[in-house]
C-alpha cells in the first residue's frame, strides 16, 4: 500500500513539514533510509542521520529543531515512537489473513472453531477445545484437550498448549512457546525424588504476548496466571503457581521461580532471576542479571545479585573497580603501622 505524507499526518493527527505529496510504501531505519520509505527519529543520538537519510518521510517529535537543511519531509507528532507503532500496527492489521482449515490438520469432532479462523497443516486440536473467532493456528501447533482460546489470538508454529489451559483474546504465542508444561515439583524420597503431580493449569488473559521458546508451567493446584497486557520476551521461564500482574514486561532469559507474585507495570531486564515464594509489588524495575531473594516493595529500582537499590549498586560498582588500589593502600598502611609500633616499642 502507498500513502502520501499528508495522508499519514492526517491519520496520526500530525503536521507535515516539506512536500505533503511525497509517497511512501515501506519502512526503514533512519541510518539505512531508502527513497519511498518512512523512518523515524525518537532518540536524538541518531539525529545526524536525519540530514543524510534517503527516507522520503521521517516522523519526529513536535519539539525537534533541525540545525541543518533537510531533504526529507517531516511529520511532526507528540511522540514519534508511538506514532511509528501506530503505523506498524495498521500495516500488520492490513496484511492478508489466512483462513480455512488445512486438510492435514487434525481437529477433534468435539472441538469448536470460530468463524474466520485458520488452522494450518499438521496442527492438532484436541477434545473439547473451544477456539474463538478470527484465530490463527499455524502449522504444527498442538492444542491439548479442553483448552479454551479467545477471539483474534495467534498461535505460531510448534507452540504447545497443554490440556486445560485458558488463553484470552488478542493473545500472541510465538513459535516454540510451551504453555502448561509440568512445574518442577519433586519431593525427596530416600536417595531419589518422587514427582509431585501438577494438577492445575495456566490462565493467560487478554492482550498478552509470549515470546519464542518461552515456557509457562502449570500450577500444582489452581492456576499459574499471566494477567492482561503482559509482554514476555523470548526464552523466559515462568514456574508453577506464579502470578504476573497486568502490563508487566520481561526481557529474554528472565527466570521466575515457583509461587512468586509479581505486581502490575513491573519491568524485568534480561537474565533476571527471582527466588521462589517472594512478592514483587507494583511498578518495580529490576535491572539485567539481578538476583532477587526477598520481597521488593512498590516503586523500587534494583540492580545486582543479591539485588540492592540501583543508586547503591552504582556507588558500590565504583568502589569495586578501586578495590585493587585500595588493597595495595591498606597493605602499605599496615606495614607503616607495624613499623611505627616497632619504633614506639624501642
């Protein structure tokens, strides 16, 4: 599809600066901009590229001030990054959607599939499954018995949803993710371990996105719950009986141990690890590779392992870098003290 700068500005409630009739049909990064594409400038670290980019249109914030002549048309908006997200979402929704049931897919006679849904080749739909309208079940997906899937949900190839799990509306499960696998529950029995049956399920509420190869374990009893609007990156591990609050986000390789409760609007960096049975309250920020071994109260920002307040961690990092120098100084002072003692004792 092709749009003029003016059409895009009208859609975004922005204003055009430059040629309003210039046309674009694709997107590009500002440093690799090509004619006929739209780019954006949200981070001023990339400002130099706006003066050399070949992109025909660039989204910028209203307060952007150019200090050199520009050869591209600008669309000024309150938030260039948010405006780009709107356009990307528009482009995604206007893609041709697959519909119909592939002849090689297996769908149980007791399963229900909503209108305009797509089930790809070799997908498996178990007993008493309910799939909503406009869903996309891609090839080789496995949907276990008694799973319930809401409208407009997308399940990409090789996703496995175990029996009894519930998936909300507008959910995206990326390739290889596993929903409802057994939690890591074993009781010591002599020299070995006895498996504790995991009889619960996983509930994923509306508007959640789960990254590729992420695993969410079913509860021992009741449910592991991923609340509305949560976004999980690739390779995240959520253990049994965990509850993740609304609109919390986690970067890749975060690991959440069993029975952890995480509040709303939290942000977890890559490779964060949380010990079991702790509570993270709302609006907490946890830096990459942090190790959390106790509760964190609302609104705190922590770093390190074990994690401490971010400001304290930064101060500690400065000291850590100076430890070799401090060690030499202490040794020298110790020698001088010993020498003074000898002099005093003479």
